[in-house]
């Protein structure tokens, strides 16, 4: 009875707004974690697509002959294709950051996506933009082989299975760029939510 009328911390409603802010940050964290996982899933799908494209070169380096793959006549890969595959590492790193709410680890994952993900895609865009322009304007000739090089004709473009090789890569770049952009957006949202939640806890 002696405590009747006395205010008990945390039960008199004075910390209502504080608890509301904490709940909002938890909600933002959970929502962006879910969305980031979707980005990681699509990133992994694109990784396996790239791995399938590189399979012919990988098997060739391992001195393994598979007739079905050889018959596809897949063009020789460029260095940027292997570099982009390394972007799977920061993608996996972000999963560790999500589990432990680690701001530093998430920042490293974002930097890794910029360097290993967006960097090779920018190179690909610059490398094939002239081929795509020639194809779209109709001012082109088709290469005689699959080497991707023909010094005798400046308007020659590479084709694969009847499709312009550069345009196929542009489709890949478009998809991968969207995945990377959304990845960085949701990862930044998580970092902001984690920082805000940490600041509120310090105020308690």
C-alpha cells in the first residue's frame, strides 16, 4: 500500500514515444532484412547463370571435354566475367551481417558489391556499347568466327545462337545492376536502422 500513487519507471506511460521509436526501428530492420535476402537470392541466381556461361572455359582449363557444351560454341570469356563472379563473396558476407546486426560488416559488403559487382558491369557496358549501337542502327556485319575479334571490319559484331552477343550482355547488366542497386539501398537502410536503435539504447 505504501507504493500507491508512486510512479514506477516504464509503467506510467511516460516512455511511450521512446518505446514506439524502438518498435519502429525493429520493424524497419526486419523489413529491410527480408528484402535484402531477396536481393541476395537473385544475386545467387545470376551467379549461377554466369557460372554456366563460364563452364566451357572452366572445363577446358581442367582438360575436360563435354560434347554437348562444346557444340554450344560459347564465346571465350573476358576477365570481367570472372571478376564479377567474386561479387558473390560480399553477398555472402552480408548474410553474416544480417544475423548479427553488424554495421561494419555490412559496410564492407556494400563496398565489395561496388568494387566486384558494379565495377565489372561498368566495364562490360563500355566494352559492348559500340556493338549494341551498330546492331540497333543496322550498320553492322557479322563476325566469321566466335573469337570476338576481327580487325578487318570495324563494323563487325559478334553473334551467338543468332543473337547479338553484346545485347545479351546488356540484358545481363540491366538485371545485375538492379539487383546491386537494391542490395545497396536495403543494406544502407539496415545500417541506418541499426545505428538509430543503438543510439536510442544509449539514451535509456
